[in-house]
C-alpha cells in the first residue's frame, strides 16, 4: 500500500489509541529534575519542572492501565561520547560544570518515574532520542505510529526528539502539562512550534480521558463479541 493510500490519524482518540501510540518519557533524571541535581545547582527556576513530574507519573500510570507502551529515554554523558563540538559547548556555557548524567552516577538515575519490568529504556548521548539509538527500530517493530511526548526540557531534548519523530513520519502529541523548561516563555515558544509545524499540543487530562473512554467501551465490546459467538454456535 502506498503512503497516500494509508488512512490518516486525524483525531486525538486515534493518535493516542493503544493500537497506534507510545508514550515517550524523556530525561526524567536526577540531574535534570531533582533538588540537588545538576540543573537545580545552577540556581535556575525549577518550579515548572517540579510541577510537571507528578503529572508525568500520572500519565505513565494511566498509559500502563490502557496498555499503551511506555518508553523511557535517558541521557548518558561520558568522555567516550563527548566530541570536541560537544565539549566546546559544555565548557563555553559553564567552564566549571561537570558532565551531567554520567553512567552509574546518582545524577543519571531516573527521578520519580522509573521503568517497570519489560518497559523499553533508550540511552541517548545527544539531545534527540533518535540520534544513534534503536528508538526508530523499536517503534516500527511495534507498529507505533504516534508519539505522546512527556519529559524535560520541553525546549531541548523533548522538542528535538519530537521534531525528529515528525521528520520520520510519526504523529506527534505534545503534552503541555507533562513537559517543562526553566523558562516559561521558552516553553511557550516550543508549544507554538509544535502546534504550528510538528503535531498537536494537548493537556494530560485530554489524553487520559481518551484512554478511559476506550477502557469503558471494552466490556461492551466483549459482550457484543460473546453474543456474536453464541449466535454462530447456535446456528
């Protein structure tokens, strides 16, 4: 079937359906989110990140209940993956800043939203979860068409991953209240970019309401299937 012949996903219900979607949780790690982490030590405004973490946890739990795959994307930085370009950026921005999220460090550990057994964990070394990782292969192997984006920072790793996802022909559902940055105006600019050029911007309540609606219809569908089987059996 040619791409033009495939049906489009045009509604939120279709884009977050368990048959089509996966939740990508990006960089919810101590160095980016926790009090005492690398980002917090810079003295930046962490209030938006603090507020979004419980909402990410609720979204992930709801996804699990709805049988929507949850994929955790984490950053690891170390000497072996730090190119001269990457090192120059790090030192120019903050000459005394150590590497964040070094493998095996407390800073690299997940913060309050941890993978459950069987959930995929993608390790990245650049902003985008698609760069030099197996993310695209895993998504296509599972038949995923739509990416529900959550995590931090909205204007950096979440946005880069969403942009690359769109460029690889995934639908993008960017969850406003499950993403955050240290600057609210930058977060707002990211939302404008997403809505205008890459996907749709929604609130977590909208996504979870769609999943609840799907679950509420399951008993009715099962009963209907049973009645059909009984009719066939009775001939």
